[in-house]
């Protein structure tokens, strides 16, 4: 087997770009997401192009039993996970708290915080057993700053920021690296999901400047894994050049 990377949320955006980047470097992949047909399509594409081993796992990271079953039932050789990329996540809605949609809050908290925890809880013991591993959490500039109407999404990404630090402390005695990549605006399906399929509104988010591309995030995520074993990037904030902070953009 080659090095194994498990990527959550590989059906779209940053996760899919990471899958392509790591596959191009000869990593074997476990890719996850809820949309099975997209996982199957990506598996065929990457197998054919890079001749790697690839295991698609179709589950919702919010379902704790499904997460633990999926990892527990991996064949032994697939349990030797070198890299876990906790990427699956979303923003749902953009409302002031007094108009917040409580189901949206639950979905963000359950996916962005609890899903990441379920995955980490299932995989960290395997990494401890093998004596090495690298966990990379996809945070956000929203985990460093708070912006108007971002309330709950920002809180979930602040939680990812805190959990990355906490997990690093817990796993330092086991030789496991723990990193966070925190991007600004990346043009993916993120805004379409946030605005519930309103493509017009989503498109506006990326107008007038060049946003980051999912491939940019895949590139730095891969880079973080290429450093010598004694080197860890704890936290990497990456922004479009036209974005100075969560709210300050230079638009033409
Ligand atoms: P996309 O919407 O393009 O991709 C999101 C991915 O997450 C999909 O593959 C989706 O798969 C998966 N996902 C969402 N919910 C679940 C769930 N309950 N169970 C399993 N998988 C799930 O957005 P991005 O690629 O932009 O987002 C990826 C990560 O990057 C997120 O954590 C996001 O918060 C973060 N981020 C994004 C930024 C941006 O501007 N785009 C900036 C900073 C951070 P499926 O629907 O098939 O389950
Ligand atoms: C996604 C980027 O600025 O919409 O995390 O929060 S932002």
C-alpha cells in the first residue's frame, strides 16, 4: 500500500480537489460524502488516471454510529490511515441570530463540530496504534474572526480552531501531527449550499475579485503533509489576495 489519506466531504469543492491532489502524488484514498454517485464517479476517475487504490465510503458524518461502523469495518490494510483530512462542513443560512433558522444551526453544529469529532474519535486510536499520523482540520477565516450574520457558522469554525489546538495537545505524546488550514473565500459549492440553491446569490459572493480555488487549498494541504516528520504546520491562514479580512474585500 501507498500512504493512505482519508478525506471527508470529497464529493465537491476543497475535499474533491484534495482527493485529486493526493491521488496525483500516488496516495491511496478513502473518500467520504453523502452523495454516492459522486463518490463513485470520482473513484473511477482517480483509479483510471493514477492507478491508485481507492475506497469510497458513503455516510453522513453527523451519524455517530455510521461513522464508527464505517471505520471499524475497514479491512486491516485500510486502517493504516496516515492522513485524515476533516473537511466535510457547511454554512447554512446567513441571518441575524434573532431570525436564525434553528434547523440550520443544528446542521452546522452537528456537521462542522460533532462530525469532525466523531471522525477524529474513530481514527485517532488507529494512528496511536501505528505510532504516526497527521490530522488536518479545514477551519476558516470564520474561525478567526466573526462577521455580520455569521454567528453560528463562525462559532463552529472557532470550535474547529480550538479543537485543533486541543487535539494537538492530546496527541503530541503519540507522534501525531495536527494542523489546521483556515481559508478565506474559496469558490466551491459552499455559497450555493449556504443560500440553499440560490445560484444567483451564491455567484455574487465571488464577483469582482479572484477568489481562492479549491485547488489552491488542496495544494497547501498537500504541502503541509510533505514536511519532515519533526515539522508541523499548526495553523495556516490562506486568503485571496483581494481579501484582507473576513469582511474587507477589494472588488473591482
Ligand atoms: P462544498 O459545499 O463544495 O463541499 C462540502 C463537502 O462537505 C461536500 O463534499 C459535502 O458532501 C460534504 N458534507 C457536507 N455535509 C456533510 C455531511 N453531513 N456528511 C458528510 N459530508 C458532508 O464546500 P467547500 O469545499 O467549500 O467546503 C469544505 C470545507 O471548507 C467546509 O468545512 C467549509 O466550512 C470549509 N471552508 C470553505 C470556505 C469557502 O469559502 N468555500 C472557506 C473556508 C472554509 P455531500 O454533500 O456529498 O455529503
Ligand atoms: C467560509 C468563508 O468568509 O464565508 O468559511 O466564512 S466565509
